[in-house]
C-alpha cells in the first residue's frame, strides 16, 4: 500500500465520519446529498440528464445508485455520471470542475421499496 493509498483511505474515513455527523443533524426524512467539490468516482455510468435535478432523480430512481458525479461544463449528455457498487476508486480533490454528490437515503427518498435492500446504519 503506497503513501497515496493510505492518504486516500484516511480522507475517505474522515468523509464517512462527517457524513455520519451530518446524518445525526439533518432530519432523517428524504434524500440527503453530501457535496464533494473537485471529486469524482471512477467507473460511473453515464446518464443523459442535462440538469442537476434530473441527474439526482436518475440516481434516486436507480436502486443501486449511491451518488452522482456532476460536470455542468461538459457537453450535453455527458454531464451526469451515476455511481454505485460498480464504481471504482474515488479521486478526492483532484478532479477540477467535477463535483461528486454522495446520496444517503431515508424514508421518503424515491421508491420506498428501495429500503429493503439497504443496510441499517446505527450511529452510536
């Protein structure tokens, strides 16, 4: 494991801890998006959505989607990339112009049938 891999892993752990704190603060109803500027996740699935809200809706409507990479400056049809279990490693802080939005789902976020597939997160 290289030094860069260790740093990336530490940053990811810190991000997850911040998300858990935000989850405790934010009302637990609906979709919660955590914005990560200059970050993308490799191996995303391209979606043809040309607005950010349409990109978010595409993710919410995909049971396996865990976030989106959004590049509003890209050509139409290439601005929105869905991320999930199929995705690769994160490029945190080194992807200019691209913003990753990580999705946390609560009851009321899209199709409620999605929740039978999601693990329960307990914050102690």
